[in-house]
C-alpha cells in the first residue's frame, strides 16, 4: 500500500510541475517582450513567440544557433560580448539596460533595449543568461524625425522676416513663444515678451488699435476663421511701424480655443507708399 501511495504522490507532484511549466511557457509566449535564453557558449536555448515574430523566423531556426554571430550586426558584436562578460561577472545589475541591433529575416536591423539576468543550475552554478528585450526601433525613428523637424523649424523661424508667435487668447496677447525675429521687429527680446515678463504685446500695439483688433479677433475666431489685420506698433526705441498680423486659433479636443499661432511682418515701407499714393490720388 505504501508504494502505490508514493507513486500516486509522485504522479501528482509531476502533474503540478508540468502544469506550472506549461503556465510559465504561456506567460513566456504571450508577453509583448522578446525573451531569449542562452547557454554559456552563447547558443540560444529558447525564445518566445514575440522574439520569433521580431526576427521573422520559426523557433527551430533560432534555437541552437550562436546568437551574437547569427543575429547581431558585425560592428556591434564586440560590445555585446563585453556586455555578456559583465553579466557573468555580476557587474551588470538586472535593472541595467543595454541596447543593440538585431538582424531579422528581411535583413533589417531592429534596435532592442535589453534587461538581463543570469540563469543557475540545480547546484547554483551560472548556466546561462535570460534576456528580455523591447523593440524600440520605431520609437527611435520617431524621436529622430521629431528632432530633425524641430531643427528645420528653428532654422526656418530664425530666418523668417518678422516674428512667429504663439500666445494665449487673452487681451494682453500673452506670448508663450516668439521667434528670434521679435527683436528686429519690436526692439524687445523674446524673454521680455514671454509671459508679459517686461511688457505685454498689447502694450506694444499703438493704443488706438487695441480695442478694434481685439473685437475683430473675437468675431473671426468664434466663427473659426483666421485673422488678418494691419495695425501700428510702437517699438522699444519709440519708432512706429506698420505690421501685418496673420493668426489662427489652436483648439483643444472639445473645440475650445486654447491659444493663437501666427506671424507678424513689418509692412511699413509698402504701407507708407500705399498711403502716399492714396493721398495723391485724393488730392
């Protein structure tokens, strides 16, 4: 009776172990992260479904292969071997991140951000490494494109004749951003205008235009139309200039105007010529 009871218990224990193993494999496969394990020789011993999808290969064509030689771009191999050495030495913590490219079946390089842990056998000896990787290729590309677009925008804005701006929809035209052309146009530095630090933009507009410009803005913006108006400003040195101001509302998700974005250019020369012609034709 004792033997059959032992066998039953052992079978139950084995069933639990198998169940746990299968559950672990399920977690391993449904994770949106690439999981890969290597032995001490650097051969892939297992990989999850996400890893197979990123590489574009079935598990059979990955497991047993020399990971670094087969899947890491040549120019990055030395760095990766160095990281593996430091993982074995224990100088890299499980929370440390390293990044390198891997080559997929289409010969594209995908950038992967890795976290690593050592695997130990029953005697507590290090038997290999488990690495969890997140594909950050698209994120890196997006950030690069954003940086490039910011760079192009700043080049464009610094060479713009006049001043580009973003301001609050209030009667002070409280500036949130102004381009470098602000100084040439108004005689005030961008920092002096931003958040009305030294002066509000409304104070630069000659007094007789302040009310009409505000009323016209409100009418156009409430009808979701762009604004275009001409008025005079008084620069820091006391010079009067005619400007053309073109702006539009920036809307939030609920359709409320949260800011205005626009451009202001100096039209003094053409305006004075126009006024002169108008005067001559009237007299």
